[in-house]
C-alpha cells in the first residue's frame, strides 16, 4: 500500500456530525490519519466512525477512528477529546481542527438577542478553550520531538463574514472576527514552539448550517444561486488536508476561500 502523508498523525475534529467537520474527518482519514471526532449528536458520530472503519482504501492499521461525544465548549469534554485518542491509539493528538460552531441570521439590530450568549459561548468561548488546551499540549509535545521532523497543527474555522462584516449576519460575523484575532495571536505565540495555527475563512458553503442559523431559505437561496456553484464541505476539507500535510517548516497560516463568483463578503 502506498504510504499516506498523515499516517503518523492523530487528528481531532470538532463539529464532525455534519458539513465541514464530517468531510474533514473523511479527508484526513483518507490521508492516513487516525481520527477522533466530536459533536453533540452521538449517533451520527458512531455512524461516521463505522464508515471510516469500513473504508476500502485502508490497511489494517490505518485511519482508525473513535467518537468523543459532547459539547465542544465544555472543559471536561475538551479534556476527554485530547485524552481519549491517546489512550485509544497509543499516540497523542497532534492535529486539531476547531470547527464546532453555529450561525445566527441577522445584525445587531435584527437578530434574536435570546440566542446571542449561546452563540458566543460555542463560537468564541468554546473555541478559545480548545485553542488554549490544544496549544498547551501541542507545544509540550513539540518540545519532546525533533524539529522539524514532526508537524503539529491547530486549524481554526473562521468565515469571510468575520473578515468583511455584513449586516445580514453581523452578530455571527463578530464571533468569527474575534476567533480570527485569537488564531492570529496564537500563531505568533505558538509558531516559535513548532505549532502551526492556521485560520481558514470560507465564503458560502452549502450545508445544513444555513438552516440551523435561521437564514430565510428563499432570499438566501436566491443569493446562493447568484454565486453558484457555491463551495461544498469537501472543498474545505481538501484545503485543510493540503495545509496540514505540508512539511513542518512550511505554514499556510491564513486562507480565504470563496466560490469564484462570490464578490462579497
């Protein structure tokens, strides 16, 4: 069997029950990584783990997967997400994809204020907690490994609406603006320790995200049609795979990816 570029890596992906997280788990498994997937919908994680185990392109020791269900913003769950893969695979996590999050339609003037705190807890506070926990562990890990033989990665999912704030989703965009700032600060802090922190800011990606966020299917669907074809979760997953398989001394630290016809945001 041909060697695969992530065969020595252990990856943790949050928000993996659907969309970008699920596609990323498949992509990194295909590249050879052993996978831990997290989300609150445990039944979907179990099905994904079984799918990865049944993949025909795997050897007997490749791309093993486990599920660590729970709220990715809760500190005990975060500890489990980092502990359980090492116990299962005999090697520590050295690749973390911080993807769990939710959207919210509307601006500061029009969005539902009853949902603000929950969105901020998941998108910002939870992501920051995992960024800190992963940063601490991966920097200690890199101290023990010969540089630059081993890469260590934290990939943070932002959004183009965090870079170019738009009124139709400015409350959601504010959380992505904030986590983008934290990712860049963490890159400066952790990069000298051999840990790559990469921010990916996608434009419009077709997934169940829009429905959960409460976007009007008529008006938002019409906007998507003007940009068609829009991005798919698999497009973002391929980008993540490309970033993390680079040699340890090479870092694509910030990437904006849009549908070709999307001029804004």
